[in-house]
C-alpha cells in the first residue's frame, strides 16, 4: 500500500507547477475542480475510460479525486487505486503528498467483482460476518444506511485496499440524512457522536486524515423537513469529542441550476442567526465541496452549455472544489480549459 497523505507543501507545489486555479485550505491546496466517479456502468469498458481520465487528471493539474465504496459496485474505488499504484509506485509521475483522495461510506454497497448486489452483500458479507446487525440498518425506499462504527471500520479497510492507500485524506459519511429520517434527531446525533469518536481514532491511527458529511438533501432541507441535518449541531458533536482540534472539517452537497438551495436557502442556524449552508460552513470553519454541477447529466429546462454552468458555480464564493463526473479525457480537457480562463 502507498504510504503518506496530502500535505500543504506537496499540494501547493503541484498546483503551482501545473498553473491550475486552486483553493487553499489550512491543510492542503486543491484544484478548483475535482474528478467525481459516481456515474457510469459497472463494466470494464467504463473502468477503462475512468482509468484513462483519472490518469490524465492527476498528470495535468487536477489533484482531487472523489469516490465512494458503493460507486459502480466498488469498481470506482478500484479504478482510482489502479491508477494511483501506476502513477505513484511504478511510473513516479506524481507523488502521494501532491494529491487529495476522498471517499465515502454509509450506504450498503454491492461488489460487482464478487457478483454481489447490495442485498447479497448485506446478507453474505456484513450480516454473516457480524460486521453489523439487522437492527443497525436504517432503510428508506431501496437505500440501506448505517451509522454503526463497526461498519465504518470494515468499510474504511475495504476502501484503503481498493485505493492502495495507507491513509485516506477525506472520509465522508455518505448521505446520513437516510439514517436521520429513520432515527429522528435525538437518536441520530447520539449515534453520530459514537461514530465521530471512532473516526477520531481512525485519524489518530492515520487511516484517515479528516472526515465529513457528503449529503444530497440533508443539509439543504428546511429545518422542519424529515432528514434535515443541523450543521451547527454536527460541529457541536465533533467538539464534544475532540474540542477545537477535532477533524470534522469537510461537507459536500449538490449545487447546480436546479439544486441551488445550498446558496439561496437560509436554513442553517448558527449562533441564533440563519445562513445558507455555504455561509454557515464559513461561520463554522468548514471546507465546502459541491457535487452534481450538471445535475447528474440530466437536461436542464433552459439551454446552457457546460462551460457556462461551470463558470456560474465557480463564481460562488466559499467552494473549495467542485466534483465533476468526467469519464472521458475530452471532458477533462474541456473543463480544465474553462477554469484556466477564469479571472478569479
């Protein structure tokens, strides 16, 4: 497994070398756009495309790759790991300290290589091996979510193996609003405290460096909606465990023409005032990454070209990096060109 993690110096030198527009956090510097790996089929054809795209990104200025254990039946993590092994360990064209890798866990995944769909994986791997109990499951429609630390211990180990990394830079709890809908606020925040306590131990053991929440609707719901998550309460949970030195530092939510609530909706209370998610994050010293700039490939009601849409998001103050699904090299080239033409 590849040793090390993203560093302030390594990532700064990387973005300077590639002359790529970037954002500085207190811990590392990231390119304004990141490669997302959610979309695509669970087959070798799409894996080949992703591996080419990931390699091109890392060698041409995009130093943040975002994935999840459940993306494409675990193929996406494995594709990222394949390229990291090639470029760092074999080719030597990039260094571990230059790049930021984020992944997620919480949704019960499938494993396409083992021919296990999520229900099979749940029964044959997680329940049979006592990783979780049936009572740990929080189910909404077809989605199964857990907050149990034993699951995350298992999932982080799987992700580290897939990615060929000793240390994951950012580990997100994936769509926690699923569990919130089932459990309600009191039990949710209590279970979140147990999970954060475990994640702080994973930081201490250098299996992850930071953790956060990667949500879909959870942070942008109205406060009275089922599944709403208070960012201030989550930060209070983290501080109750590790004080100001806690490692809950990142959030992720969708931002596009159709889903702009993270900027326009003042639904997050911080110190008795209401802010949008992006401004609440600033008040709470959290870094923001956004997803789905093109609405997961769906057509918008108004005709807009991708460059215009991406530019509008890039103009939004407070975003560290925007995750874009770029399965083809040509899309990477186009999007790098867009951000290089930005004057801010």
